[in-house]
C-alpha cells in the first residue's frame, strides 16, 4: 500500500514521526481525508480526534488546533497539543472544566472570555474522549 511520511509536532515537541497510509484530520466543519499522493494543500486543524493508519493498524490521537501542510509524500502537522486517549487524566480534565466554568461567571475582558471559552472547550473535548476510550 502507498504511504507518506507523517510528522506530528505539538507545542511540547515532536509527538510522532513515521510512515502513514491514510489519515483523517478534524477540521472546523467536519473531517478532511488524506492519502499518499494527495495534492499540496494547507489545512486548518480544529481540536478533535486525528485518525491515521500505520501498517494497517488504526490509531487515534486527540489534537488541539493547528495547521497541516499536505504534500504528495509527507504531511506536517503543527498542533497546540497531542495526546493519546488512554493518556488523558480524567480528574485533571474535570478540574479544568470546573475552573473554566467558574471563570465564565466573572466579568472578563473579551480576550479573557475567549481564552476561557477555549479552555472550557479543551476540557470538554478531553472529558468526552476519556469517556469514549475507557481503560
């Protein structure tokens, strides 16, 4: 099967680099599929589940917002965060959700409000992912 090189880099450092057969990126209005030989394109990534196949084995990673550079032979993902569903600390995600909801109750600047909404969205996505992928 045809493959391409996939490089996933999060703000904390390189998360994955290796061969990939296909992938589905989370985007604002749904998903975006990529296979070897894809036309060059830049894609805005929205927080969600990144699904990709390595050696016929499906893998999933929760990624934060970012951008993907797609070429026929490689895909470079630059994302805010990347974590395996089984590595999500449900208690920590719940505490982050509570903190964000409490901050929304207080008067904030527009910038603070949007930052709090992003934090709440991130916590909710992590909780949903953790619930879906119970250990």
